[in-house]
């Protein structure tokens, strides 16, 4: 899908605040409200916009612990990797999961209420996956920056 300067500006605005009205967006990008709605519909149907979400504070709901979890497998087989990908998509504790290069196979961002809950999570994870060779955990001390905002300058200058 071809994106222009207006698409880039709309994407920048809605990824920072998806509660702006079509009228507010239109005023900022120089389009009518209906023009904004048409573009947003096209961006959603083209899967440029993958979803509209609210970011909830983990601490506000008692998720006081965040961890980066490095997973390494005994063998690098496609069926093992695909099975693990499917499994982590179903785990509500896994906020993000990445299949990576290097000495580790996966990096997960995991949340828990406390260390006991995390211990239970890791026991289940390892028990359910006999091909896991190593699990390394790093406790997040401070969430310095969190978000999903992508830089739009590379698409079009405005």
C-alpha cells in the first residue's frame, strides 16, 4: 500500500492518541472528517493499523513485576519453534514475544503479580516444553520507556 504525507501524519497522530476525533485529526492534517475516516478505514483494512488499544499501567492492576525472559532450545527444529510460538501467543503473562538470532532463541516480556507467580509460570513453561535447554530471567527495575509508537519520518516528510 502506498502511503503519502497525510497518511504518515495520521499514523503519527493516532498511534500517540487514538481517541482524537475525526474532526480533530482533520484539523491537524488538513482533511475533512469524512476524508480522515476514509483514510483510517483504508489503513486498517490494509493492516497498516493492526489494532486500536489502550495501554494499561501494569502497577495499577497489581502486575508489579516485569521480566525479560530469554529462552534457548536444545534443538533448532521448525516444529519446536512453531509450537512454542503458538504456545506463547496463548499465555496471558507474555506481553511480547520475539523469535531472535544469537545464543537465545526467544526473548519474552513477561508480567507477574509477584515472584511466586513468576516461579509458577516458569515451572509450567519448562514442564510444558521439554525441548527448552535454558531459561534466563532479568527483572525489570524501572520501565524507562514503553510504547508502540513508530517513527513516521522515514515514510514522508511533513
